[in-house]
C-alpha cells in the first residue's frame, strides 16, 4: 500500500478517521502516535504536520465521534418533521413512543458510554469543548422547535416547557448510564416511557401506549 502524502488535501481527514477507527477498539490512553501513523499509513512527522499534539488529535477525533453519535438520532427528527408537515398525528406519536423506548434501552445506554469517553478526552481542550457544546446545542434546539410545533398542533401537552423537557431528556441519559447495573434502580424502558408520556403527552390523551 502506498504511503499517504503529507500535503494531500485529504490527509488530515484521513488521519482523523484513522484515529476514530482506533478509538472504536481501544481507550485513548492506549493509542500511541505510532499506532495512528500505522493505521493511517503515514509517517509520524505527517501527523505532527497536521496536528500539534497527540492530545489535540484525540480530542478532535472525539468531537467528531460525538457529532456522528448525535447524527445517529436524526432518524427520529426526520420522522417527527415529516409527520408535522403532513399533519399525521398517529405517525408522530408512534415515533415519539419509539424514541423514548429506544433511548431507555440497554443497547442505547451501551452506545452512550461513548459519550463518557468523549467528555474525558476533550476536558482539557477548550476549543474541542466549545465545538462539543455547539453540536450539542444545535441538536437540542431542533428538538425544542419540534416540540413547540407539536404543542401548537395539540399533539403534546400545551403546558409543557419544551426547553426543560429536551434538556431533561438529554441529561436523563447520563443518569441512566450511572444507574446501569444497579439492583435497586433497574427500570424497564416501558416504565420510563410511560412516565415521560404522562408528562409530555396531551392531558386528554386516553390512549394506552
């Protein structure tokens, strides 16, 4: 395999993606610059040409990991937007229920452990932390907008503080991570979902979900 050229316009992205691939198989403190160079098929000087330090590269890779993690939830956002645009309440409600069951599932909690690793690796990089907040805020703002639109259609509780709900549902995922494996607080996704819908659903919604 030919070695990647240092000045190639795609080299920096290639190095970043190679680092992300390594982060999927091991913790960041186990990854050396030589490992990244081998994975990316570049020389070590090429890495330092594009990234001033190993720590900077790791933190940038983790921010990109977070962006991809947030993007994986876009299937629900698209579903909600389409339902609102077409006035399809049943589609919206069914998708909202599926979302709450999904975020409370063990598979999602396992995936969200990646968020813990991201936060650990960007804690000392102010630029990476600011980018993290920008990505996070953009995703939350879109959810707030969807909730407000659904409230105006009577699909969600009109008294719901949409911003508080969205912020709470995001932080609740971290709480679920902390409680994972607890014998006293092992809660079924369906129970979490029912509790959330009692809070956010329209007050005259007598349907069983």
